[in-house]
């Protein structure tokens, strides 16, 4: 049980918020493993280099992550007043989302399950 008045508890909770600019893509129709291949390539890089890597990466996840990175840059410029030239990717990760379960008919009346995996992708930027 929390101590103190409700407004005091909310004030303390909001004081601990992360102020780094970020963007999150929920329920992306790509598996975590496939998204992590692309995220590993851009982790720690500056924003311009990361956009160049994503533009020429043939994987499907790179188009989603490129759009997400541009959104994070816009958040940094508009909400935090940061310059895009000084930004770099501090954190980027993909978490599991709910899996869609589908049925594939097989021989002799059997049914095999197909798992269509989804992910939540997050990019956190910071200033150098």
C-alpha cells in the first residue's frame, strides 16, 4: 500500500519519468528476431548514419524501423527542442506482442498451427 495522498503519489511517479525523446511502434507485424537483426545494425549510431543503413537494408523490418526513427527525431525536435544533428540512438529494442494463431490443414484431417508473431519496437534517442 502506498503512503501519502493520491496527488503526492502521482507527483512522485511523474517526477521519475524518462525525458529522453523516444518513439514506440506497437503490434508491428514482424517477429522480434527479425526486427532485432535490423536494430542491432543501428544501435549506438548517430541518426544520419542509421537512416542511411536503414534506407539500403533489404529487410522488411527496416522500412518499419526507418519510419519509427523519423518519428523519434521529430519528437526530439518538437517536444524537447533538440537538434537532429546531435542525436544518436541510445536504446533500441523489440519486445514480444500477442501472437496470432492460424490453422493450416494437413493430411488425414489433421490441422497444424501457424504462429504469426508480432512485436513492440521502441527507439530511444539522446544528445551527444
